[in-house]
């Protein structure tokens, strides 16, 4: 498997990307057969603000961050995309232009397909279009939820939420790449605030935190410490992307 983003033989991806997995079997198999599987190291730039998407990505593990730049300030993370989502979903709106810079945040295994093939996929596989429309709606809702979360929830509960999301995506109890700097960027706070919040979660026995390395010790305790936005976002995703009557009208 390449560490430079080159295509590799397609592995079994059932149980991998949630959007692809929700397709009827025949459409799922057809779509994945048209994708390459790539492994993207940390720091890989997958899209540039103001430029067309060269590829769209369906992450299987790891995550891709979207970064926004404001004059006079460091770029900040506005959204993270993991196995629940897709980079380049705006293509279903007929817009092939990245609004933000996309950078691999944690080592990412993903299904990849050229952006110029997306229109053909959506025409050929109607279930994919329906799923991506719902996904885009979920993303819009979660962006507004995140605004409220930053406004009203404390750093510790937001950190717990972020660690739960990372735990879901990395699929490991060890989260070694979540440095002080990265966590501070994700939460939009000073590094000292992350240190205080992480130390408190460690005293509760939820995590082990040492020299910038984090491991999840007790997920249930971490869920108790997290703000309600974590569970709410999962429920919204599941309710909007669960099996719907339209699926029964589409051939398997």
C-alpha cells in the first residue's frame, strides 16, 4: 500500500465508509469497483481553497480537516471528515470548487475517485445521490451545532467530545497524534486550557495523558464528560441516513 496517495488494490471495504455501506449491495459493489484505495499520510493536501477538486474521498479510517484562513490569524479547523463522510460533497450541487483547504489530520485510508466521474456516478446510481443529499444536509446542521457548542460549552466537555470522535475514527484506544497544538486548534482555545482539561479527564480515569500522548482508558467516563452535542450529532446522522422508503424503490 502506497504512502504517497497512489492507488492500491481494493480491499474489502464493507464496514468501512458509512456512506458507501448504506448503498444497496449491487450499487455499493459497482461504486467501490470504480474507486481506488489510497493511504494518505499526515499533512497531505487533498484540496486547495478556490480550486477545483481533483478527487473526492470517502475515508475509511483517519480524518481529513478543512481549514479556513482569516487575515492576520493562523488557519483554523472548521470541519473534520472521517469514515462517516465524504470530501467533495458539494459536487452534488454542481459546484466543483473547494471552499476551504483540506489536509489529512490523522493517517487516512480512503476510497478515491476522480471528480470528473462523479456526475456519471450520480446518474447511474440514484441511491448514492439520495445518500449524499442527506449527508450534506447533516453537515450543514452540524456546522450550526458546532457554533453553539463553542459558544456555550466548556473546554473540558468539548475536549471529551473531540476525543470520542477521534476514538471512533482511529479505531484504537491510543491517540498519539493528538498533540497540544492540534487539540488547541480543533477547539479554538489556548494550549494551557487543553492541558487543564486533559488533566481533569485523567484524574477522572477517562484518559491517560502524558507528554502530549493520549489514550482512552474508560470510554463510558469520557461519554459522561462530553457535552450532549456528541450524542446529538450521532442521532441526527442516524435518523437522516437510516433506511428510508426511497431505498425500497431502488433495485438492489
